[in-house]
C-alpha cells in the first residue's frame, strides 16, 4: 500500500483533487489490483469479473483522454504505475 501512496504523491503532487485525470487513473488502478487479487481466489465470481471489465474500460478511456491532452503526464503515469500503454500511442 505504501507503494501506491508514494505514486499518488508523485503523480498529483500531494494534491488530493480526485477530479484530476491522473488521480482517477491511480484510484482505478488500485481498485483493479484489488479485484484481480480477489478473482485469483474466487475465479467463478462473474459479477466481479464484469466489474473488473468495466473498470478496465473506464481506465482505458481516461488513458486515451490523457494521452491526447498531456503526453508527458501520460508517459509518466504508465511508467510509474507499471501498466501497459495504449496500442499505437
């Protein structure tokens, strides 16, 4: 958990404005990691699988928006969170 708090401080600059695209991506990534660990032990929880797909889609749309508006911040977020970048971007 400390890893994610330090990433949050780096991305947002200590500002807890949850409306920023960067902070929304951070919080979605945190939720995705929690759901993924839940699904490792409960593989037949189809409701959680659907929720995970919805979160992944929302994060993907936010990443597309951020890559169009601020490429430098997009690159920093992808690198710091350790997630794959978008195809062709």
